C-alpha cells in the first residue's frame, strides 16, 4: 500500500525548457455539471440553506415598536437594529463588530477549516438554491449534459426558459430583500408591485438582482476560486489538527474497480473503487483524492457520495471524511488535539472583544452632548457685572422615543451658573438640536483665570440617561 499522497509532477520538461513555446494564458471555463447527492452532510447543508435564506428574506419584514426592526436608513443616517439606534458617531460599534467577525472566522477556520464556505457563505447558499432550480427544470446531471449538447429545440428552449425564470425570481426577491435593509421594505414592495419605482430604486434593484443572477447562476465556483480571498489564505490558518475533508489514501489506494461484494483485499486493491462519484458531485470540479486543494469549499458532497458508494459495496463508511492532517498521516502522536495554543489564543481574544462590545452596548447611553466655545469672544461682562462665556451646545436624542432633557452646568474651581438654569429641551426620537447657552460667574468668587466646567444633560424622569461634556470657562486677569 502506498505511503505517499498522490501528486502530479508539474515541473517543466527539462528537454523543452530552453525551447521557446507559445502558450495561451486564457483558459476557457469548463462548465461543471455537479451531480446532486443526498446524505447526512447535505441534509445539514439544506437546513443551513433554509435557515440562512429565511433569515435574510424575513428580517426586513419584522417590526419592532411600530417600525421596521432592522433598517439602515442612509439618508437619515440612522441605523436601527431592534431596540438600538446607531448614528454615524457610533461607527465604532460597527468596526468593532467587523473585527470580532474576522477573529471568529479565524478561530472557526483553525478549528474546523472552511465550514463557513461549505454551510453558510451566501455564495454557496445561493448557488445551491440556483442548482436546485436548475435540476428541477433540466433534470439530473446526465440529462443536463445531454441538453447542453443538444441543438436548440422547443423542449430545450422551454426548459431553459423555466430555469432562467426561476433564477430571475430568486434574484429579484434577493434584490428586494437586500434593498429592504436600507429603505422601508413595505414601501418598496408597494412600489414594485404597482410599478411605481423611481429611477434610482429601480437602478439598485436591477443592479442587485443582476449581481445575484450572475454570481449564483453563471459564475458560481468562479467567485470562490478567483474573487474570494478567503480560500487563498485559508491554508495559513490551518494547523495539523484543523478539521479538513480528505480522502484516506492509506485505506483507498491502490484504486480500481471490482465486482460488488469483493473486498479490497480479495481484489488486491484498496477500498476506492475509482467510480468517480466524489468528482461528479463536486461543485468546484476537483478530485478530493488529489489532496487538500484551495478550490475545496468543504461542502462535504464527496463524503456523502463516497459513503453511499461504500454502503453499496458493503465497506465501512469514511473513505472520504472529516479528519485532520495528524490523524490522516499519523504524524505527531497521531491523535486529534481539540485544545491547542492558537485556538486558545483566538478564543481568549474573541471572548475579551465580545465582552467589551457587550458591555459597551449595555452601558450605552442613548444621548450625546457636545459643547463648542464661542470663538469670537473669550468672555464678556454682562449687565449685572458678572463674567459671561458663550457656548454652542449640540444634544442628540439617540433613543427611539421623544424625551425631555434638563441642562445644568457646574465647576469645581468656583461656582458658575447656566443662564436660565435648568434649561429644559424636548427632542424627538433621533433628533439633533443645536442651542446657544451662556454660563456666568460672579467676579467676587472667581479664583482662577481658567476653570474647567461640566455641562450635564439628564433625561427628565430617568436620571440614568445622562451625558456630560467638559469645557473651559475664561475670566479676566485676576
Ligand atoms: S472536494 Fe469535496 S468537499 Fe471539496 S468542494 Fe469538492 S465535493 Fe465539496
Ligand atoms: S467516491 Fe469513493 S470510491 Fe468512488 S472514486 Fe471517490 S473515493 Fe473512490
């Protein structure tokens, strides 16, 4: 039995290497007709497909306290996610969320390889949905291959029409759902259904629908192979205990066909009957028996295909399986190590970042305040002989309901007073108000030329909603 991973020698021919050669740098894409397969992992993928698509399509239609639960209102610059309202100033949360998602992806990749690609990536999910429509319209793999080669006929035209109509329906539904995250989806639907879409809305709907149609219908695995960067750098994140889908060459080689009921031993062969089923079901058209390849999106179709072949042959399942390099090649101690330093590192960093984000979200006050000094005048003496400083106050209600706020000012250096204190201001949900204010101090009590002041804004009836800002109070030379 071979002890080597099968490899192909791609080194240049030493005889030809010095001869000038013409080569075509353009390789025409060969259409992949993946055979559909059922099995344990495809069942999980189907569940994941429905869950992911249902979440994507239904989320914009959910309501929360009388408005769309999730909407990124770009013109208004308000981002609503259930009970939270985020403003452009809260961009920190979004960037933090992206960093967490990146770390989570790293951690999951170290643990279980490209499970994201195989089970939840939108490209994979939508492609699988499109392939399902294709099979409904044009039949199984052999029928589709025959149809491709056949000249145009009424039957072929009708099948193609049904397929493309199905794709267009999914694409347009995807476009509507996607835009529905940025504009009220019910209004959008009314405009679509009554044909009253304005130009820009129609443009974006066409753009996203076309992108879906091309990506999932035509480009499919090309996106994974040539556009997505993740597949290219995944191997950097893998270690010898990362779960990968692999062909067990110890058990499978040498390959060869044999009669059903004949064991590999009796045939003088390994357990691989060289039926090619694992290749036929592969959506990226590779042979898993060639070893780990960047084209493999770990969809596990080859596992289900090979398991069904093993069942038919009466062999043990798992010739193609989830395994690790250590287990497969019996390197190290030949054991699977779930806990390992890199994974611990990612988990600790991830937990800390998620904890920090959670704390920041929970302790987030739905109110912001900012004070800008009047640049035209350092201070002035008012009619009462008091020293007065002027500021412009910006207050924003980040809550989803209107509220009243009290504004006060204080200083620990000497007593100051806000003109008209306490000022009460009412703001609508999300409203940003700009208001000039004056702070005064009795010259008798002024003890320093410069004092730090604090302007405090508190929601009436809910003192936990409170925001403050610091600034400087200037006085004449003592
Ligand atoms: S090799 Fe197997 S797991 Fe990888 S993409 Fe092909 S069928 Fe899916
Ligand atoms: S499906 Fe299994 S038995 Fe058939 S060629 Fe692939 S690895 Fe060999």
